[in-house]
C-alpha cells in the first residue's frame, strides 16, 4: 500500500455550533504539492454508545426524536464525551444513567469506529454494560424527550433486519457486540 | 412509544461547502411550544457504498487517504449519489467502476442506515456486487489517490475485529452483507 498523506498549509474554523465546528483545511496532494485544494472537516469531541444488557437478557434501548432526520429513532444510549468525563467508559456509564436510569457494575469496551473518516476526525467508542439494572429516574438534558424500551436480546437481529434500527453508529455497536459474544 | 416531533419555525443555511451545507433550524419542543431552541443539521445528498465480490470469493477493497481523520482508511467503494445517477444502485455501480475499475452484472441492495440521525438527514444505501470483475483502469476524481486491495471473504471478519476497518458506514455495510448471506 502506498502511503499518501496530504500536507496542510492552513486551517480555519468557518462556523462554530455548540456541538461541532466546521473547519476548512488548505491541503496539498503529495504528487502535486504546489497545487492547493480546500477540504472541510467537521470537528467534534469523541462519542460513545453503550448496550445495557440486563441479567434477564434484555437490551435497554431508547426511542427519541432526532433533529437531523426530523423523526423518531430507536437507539442504545450514547452521546458526547464531556470534558469532565475521565474516560470514554465513564462517559458511557454517565450517558446510560442519564438517558435510561440504568447503571451496571461492569462496562466492557467492545469496539470503536470513525463515524465518517472523509468528513470527521472523531471516534465513537462502543461498550457493553453487563448486569444493567434500573437505579433511578432518567435525567435527560433539557432538550431530550426519551422513551426507554426493553427488548429481549434474541429480537435484536430482527430489529436490525427489519430496519427498526437505522443509526449507523448503533448498528456498528451491535455488530461489535455480536462479535464479542461469539468470541467469548 | 410517545411520538415527540418538534415543530420548526425557521431554517437557514449558515455555511455551504461543495459536499455539505450547515443548516440552523429554529425548533419548538411539543411540551413547550413557545420556547425556541436552535439545532444544527448537516445537509448532504444520500450516499452509497458497495461490496464488490469476485467469483473467486474475494472482496475488492480500497485504501485511501481521508481528510477527516488525516489518515489512511480501508473501505469498500462508495460516495455521493450524483444528480445524474438514476438510482442509488446506479450510483453504487458508478462509484465501484470509478474507484476500483470493477463492474458486476448484479447489484443487490442489502441495507441502509442513517449515518447520524442526530446531525444528518441523509441516508447511506449498501449494495452487494456479485460476480465483480476488473473491466478497466480505475478513474478516480482529481483529488482521490486510491489503492485497490483484494481480500478473501473469509478474512473480512478478522479485518473488522483487528480494527483494520474503522469507517462506521463500511462496518454497517459488512454487517448487512453477513446478515444477507446468513438468510439466503
């Protein structure tokens, strides 16, 4: 494989929002270093998601309105890693507690992806939370309206096949989980 | 499940790039319709990716530099659906031909995802290209430097497990493929 890294001669933030910044990079192809091309990158913190699995083999999903698609989405809990979070695992436990009211003794990192290497620099880390149990009321953000829905684990492949779960990062998390189960 | 769609009272494009636009929506929560919140949505066309499978059971991957992560990425061919593409399937065949030089008689839609329902409205459609064969030289875009790499299909789960493939949309496509194989 040929390594083909482009050089960067300039970068500026062209627009900032509370959850992402749009950055313009001035880049130079290795084979034509004197020609400049502009590429845009979406800057954001790393993300996490977590599959809460109860002792009676149910997965705790959330269903909520998503502003991107202007529709409802069935997902596992997840979100941004906050500056206060000591690690991705801590962020995953916090998001699970806030969005579902569940906690777990054991979180296992099962995989990670780049949400979109073409446009985004960040990663998304996926966790399995074993022995998840309800410990209190959910505490969603001011702008989140969340329904908590449990499904038996054996129904999860069907939820995927039937298109009930469409969030690519949730599909990836469930894939890592199935792989993890198979190998452990 | 409670349907919790938010109303929109305004939207404006705050920044445009050749591949995406950043849009600001003024939204109103169903339970508090007189309070406004701004949410940002990344507008772009729908995307496709395609798994080229040869008659000797090899998958045709591409390896290329990605500006988002500033690194190399192992992926299957894919890209944006162009206005000239009659369908997502046509776009998938075109991208496969351009990026790898391969064509196939049969493309099968195996699944689709929302890349990120929180931030993006678009979809990504995944295809399996059976009987893929080299028909000419790749014709990448001016700004693409692509290496074509073939792997036996039996090695694909290992490539995922070992973290060689990190693009979430490619992970999702491979998941749809494994599901398709299992059921057919």
